[in-house]
């Protein structure tokens, strides 16, 4: 059984909605996922997961919200190279660094984990984003299965 977590942060609800769409895509494939707002995610059990999908909005001038930084640092310091990851986010293309926090997570996850896929959505998810979530989840699952094959 693979263990998968969705860990997200959201202030005005856009990223929470996107996280719920991602969760629905897993459920549609009969795959169980643990679903956490980041402040409820047990950081010390990170190694129990085969895959983690991280959801974040972007703050300031393209930066990561401060409540995500403990998770970010944990992935940097613990040996997470075998964990498959994916990062999604919502942002506002009015700002110069659209979904900058997704890019910053992506660059770190690429170095420290088995990064599968990223997804950016403009503000509140729309109907067409359901198909995007579906592809996002397929890509994550393909990568986690490959990783589990390698590890044996
Ligand atoms: C002060 C402030 C700064 C922001 N900076 C950015 C930014 O640099 N890049 C971006 O794409 N979106 C930026 N946003 C937009 C939010 O990321 C966007 O509204 C997001 O969907 C909010 O997610 P939430 O509803 O999950 O809280 C900013 C919003 C605020 C209020």
C-alpha cells in the first residue's frame, strides 16, 4: 500500500479548493490520501509517506508563505530522495512572479526528492482545472510507481 499526503496552505480558499480537487482525483482512482492543512501535518512522520503533494499560494514578491517554511526546511534536511513529490499552487498573474512559491518549491524538490510534476492555477480553480488535476495526479502516480519499482 502506498501512502500519499496532500499538504497545503490557503488564506482566502483558492489553494484549499485546488487541494480538494486534487484529493477528488485520487479518490476517483480509488486511492486513499491523507489531507492536511500544513499546520496539522506531522513533520516528523514525513518519511512514512511514499508521495507528498504540496499546495501553496504565493505571497509578497513571489515568495513562499511563512507557514510553509518548516515543511520546506524539513525536506531539505531529512533524506527524502526516495519520496515522490508534486507541487501545485494558485496565484495572481497580475504579479510579476506568477505562482513564484511553486517555482521555489519546485527547485528545492527537484534537488531533494523524486519530483514528478507541478501545476499552477489562476486564482480560484475553474471547471477546466479538474482535467489539469487529473493529469497532475496521473503523473504523480506514475512517478511513485516507478520509484517503488526501483526501491523494490
Ligand atoms: C500581498 C499579496 C501578495 C501576493 N503576491 C503574489 C505573487 O507574487 N505572485 C502571485 O502569483 N500571486 C500573488 N498573490 C496572489 C495570491 O497568491 C492568490 O490570490 C492566491 O490564489 C491566494 O491563495 P489562497 O486563496 O489559497 O489564500 C498575492 C496576494 C497578496 C494578498
